[in-house]
C-alpha cells in the first residue's frame, strides 16, 4: 500500500491549471462535474480519481490521460 509520501497515482493538475490561463480550481471542478474540494484533494495527492473522473479532467485540459495522471507501481 502507498504511503502519503509516495502516491501510486500522481498528477499534473496544478501545473496544467496555470498553463491553461490560470484556470481556477472551481472552474476545473465545474468542467469536470465535481466539487472544488475534490480538485483540492486531487492536487494534494490525497485522493485517486475514478477512471471516469480522470478522463473528464484530462478532457477539460484537452490532454491525453497520461499527460495529466501518472501511475507508479507501489
């Protein structure tokens, strides 16, 4: 099992938000159909998204899934 220091699924959400014209957490949440708290948890590596949510977030950025989320073997 992964520890807090070594998440199994990491992401580039925060970086991509700023690259996309400083998209706010709320704007991304609205586009992905989740709450701002969900985006906060994802950015902090405290939550691993469902496959569907991962695809919705990647689509919001216009990026492939692998450009937003990375998987590391535990």
